[in-house]
C-alpha cells in the first residue's frame, strides 16, 4: 500500500511539472516561430517576452520560499497550477507586446510556485518513505510535457491552426494535467514531523552558496538554446526540415535523463554529476550554433534535452543534501538564482542577435557560463567534504 501511494505521488509530481513547466513554460518555444511570422516581431521582442516569463519565475521563486507558502504547500500548488493553465490559454487573446509580457510574467510566477511546492511535497515524502529513486519520475514530467505539447503544436499546425489556437489548445492540455495532478497529490500531512525523524548532516553554507551561483549560471547557460532552438532551425536553410520535430526530440531526450543523472550521482556524488552534466550541456549549446547541419542540430537537441532536467533535479538534490533543515527555503534560493540566470539569457540573446545577425555570440557566452557552473559545482563538492553518501543512506532509511 505504501509503495502504491509513493508511485501515485510521483506520478502526481510528474503531471504537475508537465503542466506548469513542460507546457506552461516551454510551449513558447515551438509556438514562437508562428508568432514571429504573424506578428512581425523582432528577435528582441521575442527575447523580451521570454524574459518577462523568467522575471515572473524569479519573483515567484522569491515568494515560494517564504514560510507562508511552506505552511500550505498543496493549496499554493493547486492555485499555481490553475493560474499557469489559464495564463497559457489567455496568450491567445492579446496582440500587443505589453499584454503578452504580462501574461508570461504571471505564468512565470505560477511555474516557480509549482516547482518549489511540488518538489517539497513529493521529494520530502519520497525520501522519508525510502522511495527516493522515484524522484526521477517527478522531474521527468517536464520532458513529458514538452513532448506532449510539441506533438500537439505540430499536429495543430499541420491542420492549419493559427498561433492563437496553439495557445488555447496548449492551455487546455495543461489544465487537464493540473486536475489529474491535484487528484494524485494528497494534503501535506505532517511532512515536517516525518522529515525530522530523518536526521541529515549539515554540509555547511559554503557549499550551498557555490551551488546557488552554479545553478544560476546553469539557468543562463541552457535558456538561450532552449528558447530559440526552433527559431534557429527555422531561420537556417540547411536544417529547416527539422522544425516540426526538433522540439519533440528535445523532450524525448529529457524524459529518461533524470533517472540517468540520479543513477550517476549515486556513484560519483551529486555535485560531481552536476559538473559533468554542465560540461556536456556546454557542448550541446556550442553545437547549436557551430555545427549547423542536420546531424549537428539533432546532436545539440539530444544533449540539451538529456541534461537540462537532470541538472534541475541534481540542483534540488544538492540543495537538500547541503541543508539538513528547511529544504523548502533552500529550494527557493536555488530557484531564485536559476530565475535570474534564465531571465538575463533571452534579453542578452535578443540584443546580441540583432547586433551580430545570429545567436552565435550569445550561445558561446552561454556555453562558457556552463563551464563556470561545472567548476563551481566541483568546488562545492570539495567544500562540503563530499557528504552525499551518508546523506543518501540516511534518506533511504
């Protein structure tokens, strides 16, 4: 019975992440080319609206880490899921930049609340019940949502749907996923009391501080390619044929990635695995602009999809490992740092692409940021004296 409840809980987390992040956050990428053509936006306009979403994510992260949210995580989770789906569908209504930006800002707030509250509800209970391995199911939701929304957008485009219909359809799918998640994630119960029974050693603030910065650099490093990959494909004659399914490839690679990176973290340490994933992701970001062939773009999509959710999960695992108490607050700090990085990325990319005529310079800067994140994670691992094995054993008991 306990096993069944843990599986249902993990599936609820999967659906929540699929609704608010896989769809609510990332569906902008496959819809963006249609909007660029219909509305005559510049790349800077597109980057501005993307950054509005990330500004909302940052604001939401700062609020989601507060005690008033930690006291009622499920209520805030359900509110955020509904707000994410509604704001996604509402993108079909306006035609001016300010309104689009406002809606994406609201959606960003909602997605931050979802990742913090859902992760608090799901990860803490799985750790206490000794089913920590199911955290991979929870984080796989982003990849599942990306695949579902990418297929839905491609199908609607093939049927002749306009960009407004794409947003309405995507918002409707997100609402269905949100309702299902609500049914599978029960009230919080006494998570704090259960967690207190599992005493985890503290790894110190120095390691956490380095990981917070590394997580922000990761947010900056992945987001330019993740936001503009479909646009890069559409604007490049040699690879334009990939446009209908390149985002599907990205999402498919994301689904099993968390399980792999969790497995690796148990062998080499959480932060060392984080550093490895950052280095691989840097290669994928560089390939997206330096290897503009069908093979190169597919290589980039697979590696980016195969690392970005793994890095998201590893960051949260590191935060939990480095803070024995109040992991909710640590999740909020990590999410806020990530939000700053991913807010700056599209703005810089839009500006530099207007100056240089492509996303090459911005993408190479992003790749360098990922290398810096890898170095910080290695330093954090040493500063924390590699406490992961003891922590994981305690969490699994």
